[in-house]
């Protein structure tokens, strides 16, 4: 039986009707038209559907929607501010860290989850954190460089805000 619930998506309260057992991914894509999180393996193995739940990267294809109630859901669509790309988005462009782009939103959300926990990750920490995100196009070296650039940019922004 369908159920009415409220979710917090990219800082906004949203009402939605869901089916029992529906995964978070289909609610985001079908009910909210947030199609940045991609459907790929559908079983938690590729990371294309990654979003943040209370700042932790999760595979939206494998999270039952009820597990997202009361938590802050963040998707790639909520990353830019006033039309300004997030440093991770900008860094992926700067390093051409994509080819087909199918893995990119999930890559960026996993990287964001890492940088929220660790502002200065070493290269092996980046590689470990990104292990569950698959890029069929093999752009891994560029992705790692992009994450390093964004980490530096975010630290500069934070220090600037501190001294403002
Ligand atoms: S589609 Fe969710 S992990 Fe692959
Ligand atoms: S850029 Fe094509 S899957 Fe990663």
C-alpha cells in the first residue's frame, strides 16, 4: 500500500508518496526528477547512484526509502551555490576527469563524503574511499587529481571564511 512520507532533500522538506520497499534511488529519480544519481548495477556494486545521507555516502539503489526518513539527503543537484559550481564539480571539469560522465555524479558525491570527514586526504586515502565507485571509461588518475585539487580549494575557502 502506498505511504505518504516527508523527506529532506538538498535542504528542502518534500512530501512524497512511496511504495513499501521502494529504494531511495527511484524516489529521487521518479518522484523528484533528481536524475543525477544514476541507475547502473542496481545492487550496490558500482557507486553510480551515490548520494549523501547525513553526510555519509550511500548507494541509493540499495537503501530502502524508510531508512532515509529524518535524515539529510544530499544529491549532486544540491551542490552548486548561486550558480557557482562546487569545487569538486569545477575540479572534475578542470582535469577532464570524465569521458561518458555516467559515473561522475556518484564519484563526486563519494568524494564529497570523504572531504567532509577528511579535509586533507592522502592519495591512498582517496583511492581507498573511491574504491566502490566504478568508472567504465578508466578515468581514475584524473579523478584522483581532481579530488586533490578540490580538497586544496576547499581548505583555502575554509581558511578565508575563518579570517573574514
Ligand atoms: S546502481 Fe547503485 S551501486 Fe550500482
Ligand atoms: S566517465 Fe564513463 S564511466 Fe566514468
